[in-house]
């Protein structure tokens, strides 16, 4: 082989996409959602299909193997290898053609399923292979794994919905794989393509009897190559179906033609209850006779987990009756809703015929709860997903491991199979939770194991061998959804027999004689328990770490920091492009470096010494975290709770300790210390905003973008002349006057005091116990890694507010990032009772008002102020589930129509948007949804945003002035003064 530097140079000169050969980027592509890790030689992110094919040619010429990659969410190690990884997900994501009448489309392999379906929806169509990773799974990856989805009972698998594929062989020959006649009449393919097709059809004819005998007779069979696509009985034969499920080992896909279906318009769910898990599994074979589109299992563990989640308690209360051992959610989705309702009635009758009843003994206890309301149906789907997320978020060394997860057995054997499987787990000292596709005999099962321990690796091997033997006994498939990869390929001979495995090898050799395309999968694999290929290899070690925050909820070095970092299992939920907030920087750049998963992988490699000494404080690590806006969305939306904003503080602290602070860090971090002084000299402090020369100098020496105006200091800062306002007998509340609102936008604090006093509250604005500078939450210090300074500020705040919190007085704040610091970082810096009590009593302004209104304690005289308000939620509000109160409070204003902007981060994110090196990313994030939505709002519409940064971004991006909710309520109060007898029904409206 030629050396890597010459290969890198050639790839850079022949492609315009990204080319990575550095350790940090290669490390980010070394893992997928499996437990394996193989560091590639290099990574290429091509901009076009032609660049991808040039990459393939260059790698072949250099003697390197090539592994195509989509979302990188494979659970069996399909997308990791030691050659060149080609990431198709960033650029190769177009719909090339759409035939609405014939319900088909042609797409590039990197298009994400959810993105495809968003574009198809306006035509009344969708692609129904609805995998749980739809927000990040690419069509190319789904074809590679022969994905199935929850509704395969009706719609089939990826194979059933793939019409044709265009792909390049390892030697560069471009071929069209589609339906062909057995005699290949009128088929013309270049470069030996016709000969290849003939050989494949001949193999299918030669091995037809063996294939019929050895291939499992279940729909959920995605193991090995689809040789059954080649047999004469399937004539005309679709050769694309041989590529489906081939895991990138046969050809390099360039485009896929898909079969489309009409969107589901009507649904009805029957939630079948069972007092016995065994009986639930046994009933599945009978329930499918009613032709539902899905039958999904939720077991006792999932139900219990859901009942602990506040947002799902009303859903479970409505959908789950009593204390079932399992429920089966049966979904009907015919075009005519009357048909769905008729089948729902038949479902109840069938359950009775099977001997189930609400009054029966435990083993036969059960019945059906009918769900026809769309909102509750959606809630049940969310509940299932949340239950799985909680299961995956175990903060212990042992984690649920995917390796026998998706075995499939014929439905008549499902009950016996699950009972025996639980016995296997118990015999090896572990347990597993079961969920998912009861309609297909394919349950997702993950035993809890710690793969850092040799004994648990041995247990994994034993469980795999015993489970697969049992699956063969039932004539099922050891791979029912997630493919083969490194986990299951070695078991093909036991599953299919030596002759079929020889056929697999013949197919691979004919397609790829040089073994260039993703070797080690399906054919000639390594052992599944080869620990040298594990993410946690035998020599994996994290040494002593000095950390500054409390990570004690997790195991491992650094007081648990290691365990927190290792929570990332690469499921890729952070790669979603719409919905929620996570991950705003990835949505703007589509770079693996800029997604939560990429950052977590980099941290894990750094703390375990795989990126060299002092990697945690290195420039490369800062580059990795540069575009993290600390939105905290991952804390809330990551299935395993990875909190990258908190982890970034550790990195900033390590870097500050090693390298000191930049001028920009000092200006941002120490803002609370100099804000009052700057306010006294406001005209001088604001001079930079009015001078092009000063803007340029600030950019050069302080790294603050010349394109940004800094928030303007003012002389009339918020300095109340009393410490208490409101009636002496009013209910007490402390108002936290944060640095930003105090120094820049005192109108918000004035409005809050006005609203609270009008509501009859006694408002405390206590001065610091040390009578020094005003109180601060330490947020700016944390953003610069100055943790001790932040701790000092929080110590002052705790000393001042502790007496109030001790007697139950709420502590209310306006700025989400500041107030919610008391609910988050405060507890990472202090664990004493005073801090815990303050944290427990900290509420955002809207949270407090909604609580009071719902308790019947709030009465405000409000009047109309506008017809409509559009609202942007602060990231931290969304992360802490504190945004809904904003909508509820605004609806207290009579006649105000409230519309929420479905936005991610605003892009300003504190000081992030002011950086010369992050300004462009800041604007790109804002343009994803926020700024376009504000532009669509007419001038009479109120723009509402609680975050200081959010308001500034809206002003900079659109010239519109956004206001805090407190000011909207104050405006409404003032309008009501002219109609003093009008009292708005605040309590009832707060429930709206």
C-alpha cells in the first residue's frame, strides 16, 4: 500500500467534499450503534455521486477497502471497517424523480427516511418501512440492512418496497439492478454485467432446492444474501433484491427506486391487556388474523417506566387498565374508518373467544381498551418510545446489549420462545426487556451486560449460541431486522448450512473478487466476541481525571465523568433534522463533528488516551466543541441523557487551567463583575457599536464579530429603591433580577414586578447578604470554564435566598438560562440542603403564574393587546419541560391567538453568536426555522421570546423587536385600566 499522506492528497485533489485523515475525525467514524469500534484509515464525504465513485476508484488503486455509511446507526457493526469510510448522508440526499401516479420515486442513498416522507406527504404518499430510527436512517443504509419497520405486517420489508437500484461494482462498472426475465432478453449491461446477471440466475436455479430447504419461512429474515430472489419460482427476478440486505459488500449504491404507498388517513387502536406475558405472546398468532397493520408489545417493565414519567401519566391512565403483565397494541388503518371500528369490535370479541375477560383469574385476565382519538394514539406511540429510552439510560456499567435482539420465530412458537429465552438469560445471571413487533414474531430483546468484563463477554457468547440454536429449532431467523454485520455473520453456517454459506461466498467473490467492499460482513467474518474489535477493548482504560462538576450519578473515573460520557451508544437521535431542538449545530452543518454523538465519541476517545496526551484540553477538542451552543437539548432529547452542555464545561475548565483565558473569554465570563461599572459609563462602553474601526479591532483582538452589535449598556439599570413590593399580606415570592435583564432590559423586570403586585403577591428583591455587587447565577463564568468563579457567585446567591426557600417562598426568574442554572448546574456544584431547597423552589415566571392560576390563586385584570402572538421557546425552557407554561400564560390575555414557532435554537446562544468564528454558524442555525417564521409574521403580530439572546438574534436577523412574556402581561394590565370591571378568567384560561 502507498502511505496515507499520498492517498489523502490524491483524494483531496480529486474531490471537493471533506477528506479526513486526522485521528479525531477518524475516531468519530470508528463506531456505529453496535458495541464495536474499528478506526478507519480515512473518511470521505463526497458532494456528488461522481465524487463517491472517484473515491472508490482511488481507494481500489491504493489497495484500500471501502465502507459506505449513511446514518451510522447499525446495531451489528455493519458500518465500521479499517479502510476508507464514505459518508453519503451529508450531500447525497436528493429525490431524483417522483412518479405520483405510479407511486414510485428514485432517490440518492443518503436521503433520510423522515425527510423523504416530509417531501412525499404533500402528494398524499409515503414510504412505509417506518423504522424507529426514521429521523436519521438513510434509504441507502435501510437497503443495505433490509430494514423492516413496525408495520411490515402490512407493507413488507425494504426488499418488498425496492423496485430497482443503480450501483457500481468494486471495479467501477455501473449497473442497473432491477426486474429481469430468466432469459435476460433485451437486457444490456456494460462491462460483464450481463454475464454477472446470468451467473446469479444460474446459481439460483442450481441451488433452488437447497434454498427452499434451508431458508427460514418467516418474513423477518434478513440474514445472509437474498439468494431466494434468484430462484426460478420468483421469475421475473428482481436482481435489486440481491443487493438489498447485502450490507455494502457487493456493490456501491448510487440510487434506489422505491415503491410508495398512500398515507395513512384513519387509524384505530386496540390496547389488548393480558395478566400473563406468556398468554400475550400466545395470543399474537390469533390477533393477526384480523389483518391489523401492526401488533406491538409493551411489557410490564415498560408500563412501569412510563408511569414514572409525568408527561405520560395521563396517557397511561387513559390507555392502560389495572396492572397488566403485558399489552399488545393492535393497529388498524384501513381507508374507511368504519372498517377500522368494525375490526376493533371484532378484536374485543376475539379476545373473549380466546378466554380473556376483565373478571377472569390472572392468567386469563384481560380485555381491550379502544383508542380512536388521534392525540391519544400519538401519545401511546410516544409512550412506547419513551419507555425504551428510559431502559437504555441505565447509569450503571452494565447496559442493554444488542446481539440477539431481533431474532424472529413463527408466531405459533412465540410464547414458548420468549419463556425459554428468559430462562437462558437467568441461567447466565442477567435479564432482558422485550418490546416491539409481536405481529412478526420479532421481539427486540437486550440482555444487560458489561462488555468491559471478560465474564460478561463469555456470557454474551453463550447466550448467543443457545438463543440461535433455539431459533433454528423453531425454524426461525437469527436476524429478523438489523442484519448480520460483525455480530451474526459467523453463525450463518449453523443457520443455513455449509452449502448455502459456500453460495454466499461465491456471490461475494463474483461481485467483488478483490474483497474491496466492506469485507468481514456476511462472508468470512471475524468472531463476534473478538474483543480487539470492541469499543471497550481489553486494554481500554480511563485514568485519573480531575473534574470540576458533580458526576456522581454515573460510574467510572473523574467522579463518574467517564460513565456519563460512555452513556452515548451511538443511536444517532441527535442527527434528526426536524422536531425538538437537538442538535442545532448539526442541523446547520450536517457534520459528524458537530453532532452530540460525534462530540461524545471524541470525549470518550480523549479520556481513554486514544487521541494522545492532554487531548481533553487540546485545540482539536475545542474545534470539536466549538459549535456546541450549550442548548441542553441533548440532556432532554437524547435517549440516554447525554448532557453535552455540561460536558463542555468540563472541557472549558480543563482548557482554561492549561492554557489560560482569551480576551473574549474574559469579556464574557466576567460580565457580571463589570456590568455595573460599564453602565455608569454607558456612552463610552457602547462606543464600539458605533465605530467601524472599533468593531474591526474587537474582531481582531477579542474575536467578537464586527457584524454584530453588542447589547447596549444603559445608565438606568434596574436598581429598585426597596427590597419588598406589594401588599403586606400577599403571598410571598422572590424575584431573581439576573445580570442581563438588570443591565440591558430593565423593562422586563419592571413588568414582572408590576404583574406580580397586580396579582396580589408580595415581591421580594433581597440585596446580597454581603452587600456587594448584585446577585448572579454564574452562567457567564461557566461558559468560559471558570467554574470556581461561578461557584462563588452561586454561593452568594444561596446565602441570600436560602432563608426564603427554607420557608417555601418561590424563587422566580425571567431569563431561562439564569433561572434554570439553579435547577441544574447549582446541584453539580453544591450538594447541601440549602442548594437543594433553592433548586426545588426555582421557577420561571410563567411556571409560577400557571401554577398559581391552576390553584385558583391568580386574578389579573387583563385586556386585549393584539390579535396574535408568535412565540419562540428558549432552548433551556424546552430542555426542562418549561415551555408549555409560556403558551398557557399568553392565553390568559383575552383574544390573543398564540402560535408557537417550531424552532430549534435561535443560534445566538449566549456569547456563541457574537464570535467571529461562530457568527456564520449562528445565522445558519437561525435561518433553519426561527427567522423565516418571524419574517412571515405581519407587523401587528407580537413576537415573543423570553431569552435575552433570542431577542437579540431576532433583532439582528430581521429587525423585529421581540418582547418577554412579562411585558405582554404588563401591556394587557395597562390596557385593562380603562375597563376596570373586566376581570379575565385566569384560572380557567391557564388550563387551556
